[in-house]
């Protein structure tokens, strides 16, 4: 199963994104960004396993600027995706 990570600049921004998705009925979790993916060494992200397209549209409608989005299939290999 693929897992998506929508990176953010802070814990507060991740929580704001999570609330917006929650209101739209999309489940997500705030997590620390996996090592090697954050530019400043410490970062946060939202983790989702499905409905990534809906999540991106919901966040855009809520005027939340998206940073990077990564996907992994569980083997520890991440790739950046564009939406």
C-alpha cells in the first residue's frame, strides 16, 4: 500500500492542514518527516494512505500552500510527486 507525505514547515501548519482535511472527511496523521526528506533536518508532514487527490484539492481550496509531496510503497524509498 502506498503512503503519502505532505510536508509542512511546522507542526502548527501540519495541524492546520489536518483540520482542513478532517472537515472534508479525509483521515490523516501528523508525523515527523522521515529522515533525509526535510531540508532543515526537522520537519513535519501529514501522512495519508489514500485520497491524495482529494486531499490536495481540499488544501488548495482552504488556501493552504503545499510544500512537497512524497510517496513510498513501504520499502523505505521515497519519491517526490506533483499534484
